[in-house]
């Protein structure tokens, strides 16, 4: 267990928001994250809900803008928001690109030279992060859920679909659900995984759902005026795949909403309720 | 009426968050502000609730961090958050001080050379800003309320106490309620108003409450672990003055809470309810 440094701490909603830093073994760099401890954590272990952010984000965007802590406090869920990629001078970046390199880890384990050394966000999110939290904060074993936005929605779906039985629930805001078929995903997977498109499929929710080992219901909110809807997100493709395979998935098209955290803040209450219903069952 | 430029616009909570810029006549510079239009504004005029931020802030801090829009949408209130001072190359600043100059307008009309040209935030907030909003957005005439944080709590109390009958309600988070008696206020008033302490009293809630032309109830939330509580805020002095004069004031000491926006976000729902009750009566 690596040592955890507390960078800041503030009382909030009867609980506490903390920003932490630790030396991560999976990404071989210092990683920062935010944690919200609900008031119920003072009385014993509570379920763990992990948020994965989108391109360019750190732990900060969701933590400051989504307004999730209010509802995590109501339901008694411990919220964790990690960074979106490894960081630091030793970590490879892609110059001039905000959709590749730092801030754009895509929640995969990279295999390409230059990236495989640090870009192991899948291992970080699925193994190291929950282990870190379990070892230091009062969370209930076996009560874990995951959700995210855009690239982080992709990450949440992939984590859930690759690990049947592991998560009590999953949801996403405007996820990149068919990454092997869209420019963001093609660029990221070429960079992190190389040219062999067959290997990409293990990181694509739209491919993974065919082999899903359980029928974990998926909740997706998607802004109908999202500027990335057509070229990058394509929720109708993922919904059609789920429908064809009989995988429970509800994509809610939200008229007028865009890709911003205002969209997330508007519907975050529903997602916390979705996860609480599964985690507190 | 000056021209209003829309810098950004996002759907949120069934309404819309806009960031605006206009050339202000009172402060003689471009001013930015945020506005939240609740869903009810689509059907006709709604009440106006003005937020005044604290030292170092712009419109952005409250807009992104307080989570107020959710409740403004529920109650049907139009929220406006202006900047805390004039800005721009022509505007005097105080080098090396974050509690004076830009970001620290203290909601007064400055009288000192170098500052009186632009530092007229009181006129801006009391006259120009509501006029701008009334001229461009659907607000109900005579239905206006005001609240704020720290320096902005001071501003809200001063605006309300100096203008009996004008505001339907007033509230504050951790306000500087005795500015003539604390270091922040003494530095600001010396800078903006000069050495004559008698003139300061017209900008001090603790002085103004004695001559208040109405008994408008005041709601104050104060974090008991606020790092500025003793030296700068002194809510017990203001509460004692109100009690002595029979002015209705409720100061709620909130155990454990600090001076941050986490404190504000935790109790913002109560303040929106306080204002809605008065504005929708």
C-alpha cells in the first residue's frame, strides 16, 4: 500500500471532500484523486461509486461541477474521482493533441512503446484504485459501482462489461460507446494499442456487450444537442447492439443538452439514484 | 442600454446558464456576469436574485461551485452573479494584495483618486446591473432579492440596509458584517474611501442596521471552523447589534464548516428557499 498524502480537505454536505495524492504502481507516477466521504461513513463502511472523467479532465472537473456530493450524502455513497491519465515529466505526451496523451488515457492498458510504461489506466481503475480506497477508507467489500462521462463513459462501460459480477451497477453520460468506429477512439487505440484492430475490440463496449458475462442494466444519458453526438458518440449504434443482444440498456436522449458538465449536473441526481438502488439493495 | 455580448450559453436544469459581457457605465469598463434563466422564464417574468461573491472571485466561482441553479430552477428564480470589481488595463490595482484592487471592489463607491474612476461597484449592483437585466431578460419588476459570501455578504447586507423596500429578502454566508472594525474592511475603506472613518459607517452593516428603514429579516450561515471567523467576520458582534436593536437576524453557526464554496454548496438550498418564500409571496 503506497502512502497517501492529503492535499486538501473540506467539510461538505455533512461529510467531507478530500483531494489525495499517491505514488501509483500501475501507472508508475504520482496520481491525484478526489474522494467524498458521506456522513454515513462515520458510522461504518459504505458502498463505493467510482466516476471516470472525459478528455482533458482531472479529478477536479467532476468534483467541482457535477454537484454529485449532495446526492452521495443522501444515499450514503463514497464517491471517488481519479485522474484521466498518468501525469508528470516522465510520462509520454502527444504534442498538440488534447485527445491523446496526458488527460486522455482512455482507460486502457497501453501496449505500444513509449506508452505501455505509464498508460495503464484500466489496471489503475479496476485494481489499484479500489484497493487503495479499501485500504484507507471505510468502504463495504463487494459494493462497488462505476460511471463516467464521454471517454469516462467508455471507461465505465468497458470496466463493467469486462468484469461480470464485479460492479453492482453502471451508467454513463454521453459515452464513447463505439470507440473502434469513431475518430477519437481510432486515434487513441492506434496510439496506445497499435495498428491491429482486432486487439481494439476488447476495449470497445459495443463489441464487449456480445460476450458480457452478465446482463447488468446500463443507464445512459445523452444530450440531443451534444456537439460530439454524430462523429464521436453514436449512442444509437450501442443501443441497437444492446437491443439486438437482449442486453438491458436505456439511452435517454435529453433534448437541447450539450456535452458540458451542466448536462451532467442536471441529470446527476438520477444516476446517483440508479447506483444507490443497486448498491443498497 | 449598453449592448450585451453572450460569451457562452448552456442548457441546465431545464433552463439556461449564460455568461454575458457589457460595457458598464458605472465602473467604466467591460463587466462580465453569469445569469441562470430558470425554466419558468420561458413562460413569463420571474423574480431576480442577485449573488455577490467574495474576495478574489469573478462570476465564475459561485456559478460553477455553489450548485444554486438546481434550486433556482425549482423555485423559478433568475440568478445573476456579477464580478467583484472593475477589470481591465485602465483599472487601478494594488500590487501584491489580493484583498485590495481588482477582485476586491467591496461593493462601495470609491471616493479616492485613482479608485473613484472605476471602483463604483455599489452603483453597479444596485442600479446598473438590475437595469441591464430588466432591459434584456424576463424579470418581474419589484421582485428582487440579494445575497452573497464574505465580502459579498457584506455587499448584500449593505445594499439591503441602505435601500429599504427595495429587496424582498437578504441573506449571507460568512459576511464581513463589521468591516470598519476588521483588517480587511479597514484596508479596503482606507483605500477606497480615505482616512475619515465617519464616512466608512455608511458601508458597514453593523452601523447601518441602527438606521434601517425596515425590519427585513436577515439569514446568515457561518462556518464555525471558518479560518476568518475571529479576525475578519465577527458574526457575534452583528448578531448582538441586531438583537439590541430588535432587527430580525438569524445567525446559524454550522459546526465544522470552513470559508469555502463547499460550505456554501451545503447550505445553498436553504438560502434559495428563504428568498423564494419572500419573492413568491
